[in-house]
């Protein structure tokens, strides 16, 4: 058998290999932007050299204030400052407005070609306006005048909500000048205001949904625009990658005027980062995520921004956000979830609940049962029939049936009924399919399953086990239930082997595994999972008669050769 029992060292990212990196962070200061956002930098550089049409850079990113500000700062660092002045100087004489060439940046409509950003646009805010104020002509510049000759960073959502503003902005850039509109359309000024020359690059930031909507309202601009992405994650393959991530974090901290973390701060941040990305080799680059952890640690730190400060922050945050989970776990005390003994046709599956509005995904053990009764080769999926199963869940039940039929190679004279007990809302996903096939095998073979072990994993039609999401939350939920009942030292969880790289479990689980009080096994196929759960092979080429597949085939054969196996045999009960 190829199943593997994980050690406590497998349950968290290997941070020791990067210990020397944390002391090098402040040495040889290097701009981390080029290392962590190369695509964004390339896109901005390409935008600066675009001479024809409307120079637009589409950036797939979040659209909040922090992201727009950061992208504007990065653009300002990349774009070579211009020695020229742009725009002009309006001079008002009596009832006449004259436009003179730009000569002094103190003039409201004269700019130096810098980078500006805003997360919301309105017509007057963007284009400025003209009006009569106290019987005098008043000309108010807009953001477009401040950014004239340079670059303007905008949120796509604000554009999509006001498409007329977008098309007016686009037209102005195309024609190379911008007219100053009246503050009130119904009260236009009785004088002519000369248009001002306009040269402007645009960086439009939005998520995929916003980009799709922009493509719909202006497909021409979308096709001609440069496209790039703000990278939200970095893959850590060596010390240089880790160093770049740490320096990026420090770069963000300095931009927000926060202290630089101590060496002990990084291991705690890495463990939390792995939980966030669900991969030991991937860490988040999200500015808001990184700054949040530093800022909250600063609030409660003693003297230094160290690992203890972040540990305390995470502990308090978990307590603050954990009331709902505690309520759910307390309810589990009263249900029939078993963590000891053996039962035929019952298994502990692992699922998660994602409540809208709640900041955490909550792991919950699920009791899955299966009963078998005489019938005609049918798998009854109660969740699906009750319309409580989503499309992916229903698909996984079909895969279970297809796999079983392919292995048995004969029709079942039974009906197998499968259900997640006490589930009252819609479920979806395929992470219960490994548990489903195992409990189905148990019910058909009439062989018990060890209730001390919980299972999560997806399967394909060939019997291979596939990875699932939220693996840390699932493992920790079953561990909590076992602790509530009683840790026996033999309890544990079966997970897909691919999920090993996603583990970043809390210290309670790590400590328990280290003390051999809790166990985690990885499997690659159904045969390995069945063996761990029952102590018997599902299939065994060397001893075909001593496996559960043979037991089921034998049971089917005996049933088919029994005279009372007629589909009307139940009628005899009426004549007794």
C-alpha cells in the first residue's frame, strides 16, 4: 500500500530553510516591484510608448482605493518625468476668456504630466466646470487638467456606472483637446471658453467582471487597449523568491509609515499566508492583506513588531470571529457523529460552510450513511432527489455510480441509498465523493468502517483520489469534535496526497500529531482509503478472494441464485 502517515513536520510550511533570509532583508536594498510585479511594469512601460489612438492600459486588479493608489505610485516611479509643461493658462479680461500657452505650474490649468488616481468619478470632478460666481466668471479645473500630459488611474466600476462620462473622456483624448463644460447645462455661459490641449494616458483597473462589462460597452477600446494583471500571489521556489516577498511587504509597510517587522515576525506571517493561499509554495501579494496584519500587530505590540505580536493578533481575531463556529460545534455534541467504534454503512465526511457575510470558512464533520435493500441496480442520491445537491455534487454521485458499476462488471440486484444526515440546506462540491464510495462499499459488503477516521477527497471514474479545497478547516473541525468527545490516540483524517502541499494547521493539531494522539494519512486511490477505514483491501490481485470487491460480487451472486430473490418475493408477507 502506498498510503502515507504524515509527521508533524508535514503539517506546516518548512520555514527553517528560509531562516537565513530574514536577516538579509535589509541588506542591499533592492526595489521589489520589478521582482513581484513584472507584468504590471511591462504594461505601464508599453503604455508610455504608445503614440496612436487612445493610450489605454487595462489592469486586472482590485478597484479599491489602496490598489489604485499603489498602482499610481508604481506608475509614477516608472514613467520618466517630463521637462515640458502641459495644458495652458486661462486669463479672464472683463467678459473675455483667453487661453495662453503653459508657463507656470502655479496656474490651475497648467500641469507637469504627473500620475493621478481616483476611485470614483463625477463629471465636474473629472472635467472641471465653468460658472458665474458673484457676477464673475469662475473656471474650475478637473482631475483631467491636473493629469494632463501624464497618466490618470481610474476604477472601471465608476466608469461603467457612468458610461456617458467615459465616452466624453475618450472623445476628448482622441481629438486632443478638452472643453470646459458649464456647471449647469441649463445655464451655459454667454461667452466662448477656448478648449485646452489634452494629452493623456489612461490606466483602467478592474476585476474580470468589470473588464467583461467594459468589453461589452466599448469593444473597440477593449480590443485596442494593452492588457496586464496585478499579480496577487508569488510562487516561492527558492531564497530569492522569499526575499522578494519580504521586501515587497516592507515596501508596503514603509508606504503606510509602519515599522519594519523583526525576524521572528516572518514565520508567523508565512504560516498565515499559506492558509490564505492554500498552498505552501504560494504567498499573497495583496497589499490590503499584508498591511492589515502589520497594522493590527503594531496596535498590540510591546516594543517590537515580532512574531509574538502577530501570534497574539491572530489569536484574538480568531476568538472575535469564532462565535458562529463555536455554536455549530456545540450543536455537534448533541448529534450522532461518532468518533469511536465501527459501523456498517456510516462514515465521517468533512465539509465546509461558507456563510455570506462571515469572514471565515467553517469546517464541519458530516455523517454520511448508506443503506442497501432489494431493487434494480440503482443509487438513490437523497440530497439530489430532494433538490439539496448542487450540480457538482450531483456529478460526483454519478461518478461514484459509474466507478462502482465498472468495477463490479455485473448489475446490482440492490438499491443503495446515500445521504448526508441532518443537512438542511443546499450542498455542492465533490469533496465527499471519496467518503461516498467508501460508505457504499461498506454497505454493499456489510463490512464496518472505523468511526475514528474521517475522510475527504474527490474521486475520478478510474478510482484516483483528487485534491479538495479548505483542507485545513476540514481537518481542524474533526480534530475539535474528537477533542469534545475524547481523544483516543487512534483518531485521524484521510486526505488526498496532493493536499499535503496545502497544509498549515494550527498548533493544537500539530502538537497532537507530534504526540501521536491524532493522525493524518494521505492516499492516492480508493483502495488505500478503504484499507485504512476497514482493514481490508477493496481490490487485491494477489488474494482476490480476500477483498471487499469479491465479497460484494459473492453477495450479488448468492442473491441472484436464491429463489426468493424474485422482485415479487415481498408479496409472501401478505399470506403469512
